[in-house]
């Protein structure tokens, strides 16, 4: 009985363990990796949120600085990584500088060493003085010569009178031909690209259709995985009309959902949650409320409160 009680106590203690922080782990990369894993995010999710290469994300988590760009870029990557997880970027940078201080400080001159003047330096200075003196002397001589020439008498030459303008009508030459129009060549189309784009679109949509236009009488039909909450826990559904990336930000600034969606895949938002949707391009994510189409999302971030929800039926 005592062993069972202790095991239950350990389970409760493990479940109530505090969430990982930027000060955990052996270095800042290990702390960021622990926070990412505790939130169920993958390296691809972080790369999509921060626009950082997945290889650089792995190098940051292992603090392999030789695989990263210069130090200023590394500091910027760590700041963006921490902010994507909802932590202040300055705290992550302070932890990084404590883990890996900048050792590129200039070396102090040695003590007790007498500086010896280079004899060639004196020769170079002397040559420069000689050249400068020669230039000044030449300018003085040249200025005196010009002054003497300006004092000589000048012979005036009478200007010839302008030619008389002929009276009467003037004959014009033949008109010039019109400029030759430059016709631009037709745009180059990659063979097979149109067929691939049409195959990636949802059923019923063509490649020539404007993605920002949508039939408001359309009803929601699942054509792929529906992420988010179950059907009874959310009235608002976003569905990808073609392949894109969707990010759902929580009220605390952390990413609740971030992944690429195929055409037809959807995300159902929980009722009453103050979340924000972020899309890369406009008109790709269709909005459905209670199964009825309400339009499309614009590019950038759109709060869920900005989408008017009618009273539930």
C-alpha cells in the first residue's frame, strides 16, 4: 500500500511540474528545444513561424555555432525563435550571451615593450613633403604666367551681323516616318504547369477563377482532415481552397496551430476563444459559420472577433 501511495504521489508531482523556461537546460538552445517539445511543436512548425531554415533551428537547439551564420544573424534567429514561443526576445539573447560570450575583443598592447620607429616611414614622409612642395611651386609659377598674359592688350574683332531672315512663307521638309512599334514577346509558359495547378485546386474550382470570389450559398464539405476542436465544440471553420499555410495564434501570443494545409483541409476554431488567424495570401482560406460560407480571409492576421457570428440556430 505504501508503495502504491508513493507511486501516486510521484505521478501527481510529475503532472504538476512547472513548464520549461528559458533558464532551463544546459544552454539557451536546450531551453528552446524543451519549450518547443512541451507545446507539441515540430522543427518544421518553428521554421514556418520564424522563416528560419530547419537546419538552422536544429543548430540553435544544439548550440552548434559553426553551422550558423555570423553572430548578429544568430542573435536575430534566437530572438525570433523565443518570440514565436511567447517569450521575450531580450531574455533569450541575454541567456545566449551568458552561454557564449563574445571573445572578439581587441587585444591590449603588451606592457614593457618599446615601440621602434620604422626608418622607411621617415623616407615616405620626406618624399611626400617634396612632392607637395613641387606642386605648390608649379601652381605659383602657373598663376604668375596667367597674370602676365591677362595684362597684355586685347585686340577686338568686330562680330559679323546676323543673317537676314528671308521674308515670305517657308517651305518645310517631308514629315518623318512614325517610330517602329516594339512588340513584346508572348510570356513563356512552363509545359505542364497549368495541369499541375489545376490538379492541386479543390473540386469545383478552376485555375482561372479569382480566389477572392466565393459563392456565399456554398455549404461546408470536408475534403480532407479537419484540425482543431470536434464538430460540436466550434461553429467557425476555415477551409483551404488550395495548398497554403495557416497559423492560429492564441490570446497569450503562443502558436496554437501552425502547419501547411492541402487543398480541402480545414481547421475548426473553439467557440469563445480569442484567437487570431494568419494567412500568407488573400482569398485562399474560406470561412464557414454553422456550415454556411461567409467569405474568405484576407492576407495577414485576422482576429476571430472580426468575423461576425450570427446567433446559433
